[in-house]
C-alpha cells in the first residue's frame, strides 16, 4: 500500500521539530508501555510565564492503583521535578495576585483544598470532614467514571480575578434513612448492592479571612455536585449555576447571584442569560453551520452578531479553556479541526482570527494574564505528550520537556489519517494503524475500534481505545481502524436527531433516529473495511470490531445488523436493551417512541435492541463489564440462547463493596482486560492459542461454544434496516 508509505513520510516531516533526538535504539510497544502512559489532567502557568505545574495520573503497579503526581517544569531550561505524589489531585489553578496555586488534593484524609508554591510548600486552605463518597462503591452518592472511590470534603473552588475572594463547595453526607422507601426511591437502586448515599452541598465565599455560607444545595443539583466552570465573577457579585428539578422531574439550569454588599443570594435568570462574555466584542462565541466548514460567530447582547468567517474547525472545550485579556481586546479559544482531528488554538481580536497549532494537538493550555505567553501539552497519535511553550504574538511553539521520556523510545507505528464516506454519503474521520513491517503482498486480519468522536491526534488516548490495545494489535499483525461517529453537524437532519435524543423529545420519528444515530454508523464501519478488502489489504473472513460505552452501543448494533464481523468485544455497555428502560425512560421514549410494553413502540425495539436480534449475530461476542448490570446480562443471555459464542467477563472493584469504574482505574484489571481482548481476537480471527495467557483456561469453554455455534453466516452483508 503506497498510501501508507507516503503518509508516514509526511508525518515524519511534520513531527521533526517536536521529536527529540533519541540516543538508544527504538523499541516496539508492550503491555507495560500502554499501562504506564501518563495521563495529563491539568496544567497551570505562573503569572510571569517562567514555571508551569502540571498533574499526571500514572499507574502504580506495585500497589495496583492509580496515583496523581504534581510536577514542576521550568520553561527556560526544561528542568522537571516531581513535587507531590498522592492519591488524587484535581482543579489545579493559579491564585491571582500570588506566586502560588491551589488544588483539590487527597493526601489520605479525603479530598481537601490546599495552597501550593513553586518551592513545594503545601498548606491547607479548606479542610472539611470527608464523609461523602464519589465512585462506584456501596454508599457512594454518585458514581465515578475513572477513579477509585474518593471521600470528598471539598468538591469545587474558584478565585475572583483579583484573588481576594474564594468560592468553594463542601459536601456533607446525610444520615442513612431507616424508613421504608417508595416508588422512584426504589427504582434508583436497581442493580445496586446497597442504597446510594445522600449528601448536601454547602457553598461558601471567603473574603477578608471571613467565610460566608451563601447557599445550601440538594443532591439533585448536578451543577453544584459535578460542574467545574459554573462560577462567574461580576462587579459587586459572584454568579453561579445551579440545577433545579421541577414537579415533572425535568431539570433546568438557572443562575444565582451573591451580592457582596447585601450579603444575600437571588435568582438572576437562566444560565444563558448570565453567561460570561469571552469574545473581543463582549459576546458569546459559537461555531455554526454544517459540513466541512463552520462559521465562527460572536453574538452580543440584543442578538447582534459578528462573523469571523468560514473556518475548517469547531470550538471545542477539550482543547483548552477560554481566555480573555484584561482589556477584553484579545480572546484565545480551543478548537478542533474537522478533517484529521487535532486540537489547537484560535486567537481573536475585534477584526480577525488566526490559528496556532499544526500537526500536533495542543491540550491543557494555560496563559499569562496578558495572554502573551502560554504553555500546553502537545501530542499526536505517534508523539507522546510533551510540554511546549507558546509565543502568542508569533504563533511559535517551542518544545520544553517530555512528559514521559520512556515513551519517546518507542519506534512509531505508521498511522494514517482517513476520512471515509459511506454508501449513504456520510463522512466519518479516523485513522488506520498499519501493522509493523507492512507487506503489500499479504492479506491482514483487521479490527475496528470505535467510541464516539475522540479518535484524533492524541497519544494512545484511552477515551478512544479503552482497553483495546490498538498499538499491540498492530505489532501483532492486525490492521486497526480507529473510526469516529460521523459528526452531529454532518447536516440538519443528523443535528435534529441528535438534539431530539439529547433533549429527550419525540420530535423525530424512531425510524429516523435508528438510521441517523446508529445504522449509518454501521454502514461506515462496513464500507471502511470493504475499501481495504477490495484493495487487497484486509482478509474479509478475519475482521473484528471493539468499542466501549457509546462504542459498545455501536458494536452491539453492528453485529446484529451486519454479517461482516467474525469477532467482537463490547465494553461496559447495555444501552438500547429493553431492561434498561426504567433507568433512562426519557431517552428511550425519544429513541423508540415509548416503553417496551407499548405495542407500537415494541416494533422499534425489535428493529434495534441487540438482545431482540441476537439470532442475527455472526460474530463471537465478548462483553467486559465493570458492574453486573441487567442490560449486559440480558444481551449475553440472548446470545447464548441463540447459540452464539459469547463470553461475559466482570472485572472486580477494589473490595467486596466496590465495583470497577466505567473507565477502569485498577491497573491489574486494565492489564487483564487487554490480555483477554488479545486472546479473544487471536482465537476467533486467527485460530491462535497462547498457553501462557492469563485466560488460557477459557479456551476449552470457547472450544465448546465454537462447536455448538449454529452455522448461518456466509460473510455476505445484510442490507441495513431503516
């Protein structure tokens, strides 16, 4: 395949400036390399632009847990040192007017608020009894999706622009009730080992050394319990968002204001009414339109708009928070390109826009107060995370220091950006990860990996590939296709369907929902694979598919609507199964038109719900789950009843009272899940067994399932319904 060779040369040229000279021989990927990739969680720059602190989460294999490490890097020299290694660090922020930072830290007494200095001094700012637990554990008030259960005293904080006032939220667990529970109080406990905990949130404002209680919020207020950017500072008041639940159990976000003068709180309207202005004209920025180019628009009070023109990117908060200079004349926002998705920066003044970025993604950025200099994490599919310095005026990017020198020693795989157009004209972006030592004369096995929209220029990104070791599959001789959902901004019809789904309305017919949100994606996977089959690259009889969460939905729908795939791995999913209706009734009403007990809606369940279509599956199906949820079990049971080879693997939590989290946080579970995926695809696609695999004892079970499977698939594609 000449396209693989040409793209490799292009990427090598683009990354030449960012990649360090490596003295040692380059090596190939291992499982330990995947487990040890540091996940950058935050970066904060000193006001003078000389020093940056950043937080990484890393696997502690000896103690089988993930720890947070606070690092300091000098931008002039690149000198880096670890300042703190603890269980948890979050919300790292520069304190305005001080040469110091603040962060939420768990040093063993729960998550509390601390003040940090560049010399390593750590002092408590707010310590509150940590009695409320976040995480997948018995008695937790809310589940956690990528960290161990955390006892939480301080949940959130924010500083006024002058650093003289501190806004913070503390949690208090409510006493467990011994009363009989009724109705929805019982429904919420489905599949829970013990009733979830309850708590209240107290919001304080510290000023001149005095703390004032400004609001007490119930657990139903998701803004206070979950949000990270719900505070806005105005002359004379601090505004903050809260979630209210009406009599019909519908949630809406509204804004409250605490007056510094009157010492009271009042409602000031919806979140949109009081949103903070970030544009150079004092308005709200948005990227509008559909297709491959969007219009960047600033809307000011009264509805007047200013257009910055058509651009090949969209605003995206995953790139960077929004920054505005003190005089309001300059704004820096995060963007994500539409083709070959990567994150960068857009610098706006009143008349023009210019981009900063290139072949690498820029994430976790911070800037000096004048917005003259900045620091970011730069990375790509083949470039490990690196700290870089940004000269805003020139747009120059200078490499400072590697976040993980050991990953710089890996010989890069050939990874080619692609945009696929399926048979219906819908475009999906993604990447082909080519096997090491690719040979044009061979036909290769292939695995599609999908999640949502996060196949982009980030390094071995777990949000995209979960515990599907794409790099190791390529090292083992698989062609790997990382494929995104097609964009919700593809056209007006797709956008309407997505909005109906998100807003839980019945404004779009179930047939259209099925086609727009799921079946067009199935067509994208099939057509991407068949393009390489027809080119002589992929062996059509050895194709697998894997995905977790949203990707699990897509895997389950794909294998019940396509005969192309011979093996599948579905991670911690179950959405679309009828048994899940009580948990997500509004969402299912939008998708199916009603509950499964409604005969008119049941028709739509039969056309989409995987467990009701199990007899159509041609793939051997592995499900890896973090909790024994009913929908996953129902799908597995339906597959086995239909004599489909199917494995269901539950990965345990830290103890008998905990579950693993949706994004696994226990290193041994991560290792086991990757090893199981390798063994599963090798067995069903290649006919290989590895006697040293930790799951080798399952081969006899898989043999029996293989022998009992009903022969009904000849590899021909079924026409997609809808």
